[in-house]
């Protein structure tokens, strides 16, 4: 089995509750994607105002997490789900925690952009950050798509993107260190860029976790802390 | 209610399962505390071998998380707990996720110590890191104590320590930036120390989360994303 439809229950109400949970995760994911896009636009256009919109929106992500989490607890208490239904609720609890942490990282990027605008930092410092940001954006989008379709095979491919993002992170970091060495007065400014790059790298990790949550949900296998190769073996057994 | 004993159930077996979950979290917490202590000792004594022991032990923390998580799923499926029992299981799931992430941060500190030893970095770079590390160590110990006693009042006090750790983090960071500006050739080495300080700050955040999990468990209130003052009002209503 690679993708999974929501099971049908005798209680239509229960079906509705599970569908509702899934829809709310997608809404939360949509908000997080939107904020990430805005934070990268703000960086690209040195738009301090847009960056402030991003930092002042994180509370919405937090609120969604608390509400969906509460709803999951209600479903567990009232419906006492088993098997796939239980895994769905647990995967939702984990996924919203990852989305909330992605929101925190985006907030950090927003704050950094505000400071970069104040300091009028040269664009050369962060032009490669925007490229990396676009890759992270794509990975997050794909991870949410994997969640929406509950597609464990695609989950493996998306999780594999994380490795490239880690490599990009290391390359940019080396470049930023060179900038700092060439102009020690720039150290504080460049460090702000370093935090943003690190935040992007962390978002990649959380997108990876979302893929692992989907594999757990669909295959019933906990693939955290395993290699992409082992993950692939679980999802595509011979 | 400020502390909570495990409820008695008609099924002694169920009592045993909940007690077992709690004990396993404490064992996992003990391992994480031990590794944090070793990583700080390794830094203090420039002991590369000890630092390698730390980095090669993270898999044990990961394994414990996966096992306890699986046990929680089993309890949810078989026992269909409600109210306080359900909150206990959910708090365990969240707490082991925080402990696992603390393990990841400790691994980063271990790797940094290995590199610092190779480069023979001057001790002045990280003497304040050790002091900060001891405060983080205390906060983690207290957070685990709060979990063991399920003491929501103490949880608020321990969570309040996080603010001081954040201040310490900012002060050390400013100091490290000065070192980099004074000697640009040191930038790479000092950045390693920066990562370690940041890892310690993150451990403080996760210890804070553990306290929030205990408040949720004991009081049934989700206090994430609220201020210490609001947290206090939930736990000490007039």
C-alpha cells in the first residue's frame, strides 16, 4: 500500500472528524507555506514591512497547533481509535508540532530580514540564501502534498531532498565565513544571515519529519533515525 | 492539585503499564542527563575521547524514543485511556520527543568538542560556555524532577529559568563576536563555540517544553506559547 484513503466508519460523524483533522493540518500547512514565501520575498526585496508581517503572524500558527492538538485529544478520548485511525491521529499530533517549529524558524528569518534592512547589508551576503530558500520551499510544499495524498512512496523521494539542502547549507556557510574573514566589521551582519540559513536548514529537517510521519501513518513503520535506503526498503519491499 | 499520583485502576496490569511508561521516560532522561554531563566534562578537560563517546551514544537515545513511542501507541490502542490517563500518555509522547531533540543537541556539542580539541582552541573561547552549560544542566535536571513528581507548581519555577539561559546565551554570543572581530583567523573556531552555545540554548527550550508537558498533564491546560505569568495563573489560581 502506498497511498491511503480515510477509512469509512459506521459512524459518519467519526469519518467527518478524521477528515476535519486532516483538512485542518492542510490549512495550517498552507499558512506556514505562505509565511515562508513572504519571508523569502521580504529578503529578496529588502522589504522590512513584509518581514514584520511575517514575524507578527507566528501567533496564528501557534494557535492552530494548540487547537488541532486539543481536537486530537478529544478524538482519542471520545472515539478511542485503533489501528490506522489511531496512527492518523498520532501522525497529525506530530505533524502539527513540526509545522509549529517551522513557524518558529520562519519567525527567525523574518527578524533577520528586518535587521538586514536596517543595516543596509549588501545583497551578495544573501543571494544564495534565497536560492536555498526556494529549495526548502519546494521540499515543504512536497511534504505537505505527501501528507495530503498520504503517499508513502513519494514521501521517500521528498525526504531524500533533505540531504541536498544540508549540502547547500554547508556550502553557503563556508561562503559566509569567507565574507566575515575578508571584512571583520561585517561579522554581526553576516551572522544574521548565518541564522537565516540555519533556520532554512531546520525547516528542511521538519519537512523530512513530516514525510516520516506519513510513512508511519501509511505503512505502520517508524522510520525515524533510519537512512533513506532503509526507508525505501520499508516502503518498496521486494 | 499540584502534584499527581498515578491513578489506581481496576486492572492492575494497566496501572503497571502506565508506571512502566513513566519509569522509562525517567531512564531516558537519565541517559540524556548523563550525556550532557559528559559533553561538558569533555569540553572542560579538552577530552576528545570522551566527546566521541558522547557523539556515538546518540543512537541509544533515539532507540529509547522509538521504543517508548511504540509502547505509548500500544497503550492507546489496547487501553483506550481517557482523561488523566490519556493526558499522561500524550505527555509522555511529547516529553520523549523533547528528550530526543536534546540528545541531538548534545551530539552537536560533542562534535564541536572533538573539533575544538583538534584545533587546540584557547580556553578563553569557551570558559563561559561551561558555566552556561552547568545552568542548562541544572534546568534539565529540575525539569526531569518535575516530571518524576508531576509537580506543576515547581514546573512554573523551572520554566522561568529559561529566560536567564536566553540572556546568558545573548551575552556569550556578543563576547564571541568580539573574539572573531579581534582575530578574523579564529572565525571558524569561534563559530564552533557559537554552535555549542546555541545547542545549549535549545536544550533550555526543550527543558521548558517538558515543564509545559507536566502542567498539561496535571492541570489539563495547554500553556505552550503563554508567558510565565499566565502559566503561573493557571497553576496557582486565587
